[in-house]
C-alpha cells in the first residue's frame, strides 16, 4: 500500500476552516476587511465539525466491517480511524485556542 493513502489527514472542511482562521481565505483577500460578527469563523468551524463527523462515521463503518469479516484490507480501517483521531485532536485544539482567546478578551475588558 502506498504511503500516499496516509497523506491529507485533514478533510477539505478542516483545511478550509484553518485557512479562514489564518486569514488567508480568498474572501478576506478580495475584500480587504473581515467581519466582526464571527459568522465566518463559526461557519468554518461548523464545516470542520461536519467533516469530522463524516470521518468518524466512515471509521465506524469500516471498523464494523473489519469485525464482521467483510473488510478485505484492514489498512483501510486503520487509516480511517487514524484520520478521525487526528482530525478530532485538531478540531479540539482549535476550539481550545478559541476559548482561550475569548477568555483573554473578557479579561481585558474587565
């Protein structure tokens, strides 16, 4: 099995979310301003969570096939499980950083 199957651990939704967080999205580049209501970040994070749920669903499906003996290649289940795990850790880290930033802003206002 080629190593290429392991590359691209994040989903397109997570990649888009990280692009929006870093401020390099095409919307920000073309308009030159960013919204202050946070809707772009919320939408990106929502898309990332949806992508994570899809990865976890695929992982569970492949794990069930592996347990029942209907899976030809166990590597597919292992890769799907690892992708779901790494993406979950990434989404949790982004969430934690967002909460930390919010708390810091609240401390500055007090």
